[in-house]
């Protein structure tokens, strides 16, 4: 599914969204981001849904503000995925 496809007004969450949430929420976002990239084995340039989900899990496992950012990202992923499935069902019907 294209990354820029809107589903009910929402676009699929990205690693850029994850990084931005850290920028807004933690004191040293660059250091936290690097730790998360190391933990997940990601480069930060990935665009696939699996990489974003891996980052959300790593963020949630970190706890604190980072965990809350990860939880919010996970909620966005779930909402986008569910609404996308509904949209595809309606398109077939």
C-alpha cells in the first residue's frame, strides 16, 4: 500500500512520525532515536509498515514518555490498518 495513501483522512504512520514524537516529548531526542535504531536494527530510512511497528514496540518497551509516544504510534498504526481494511471491503462490495 502506498505510504501517501489517505484512508478516511489518515495517512499511514512513518518512522518520521515516530522521530517527531520524540522531538516533541523528550529532552535529548537524537540520543533516544539512535538508541531505538540500534535496538531495532533499523536505519531510520525504512518505509515499510513492519519497520514502523517494530519501532513502536521498541518505544513502548522503553517506558516513560518514550513508551507513551510508542503507544500513540501503535494506536495510529492499528487505526490506519483497520480503516484501510474497511475501505477495501467497501471497494469490493
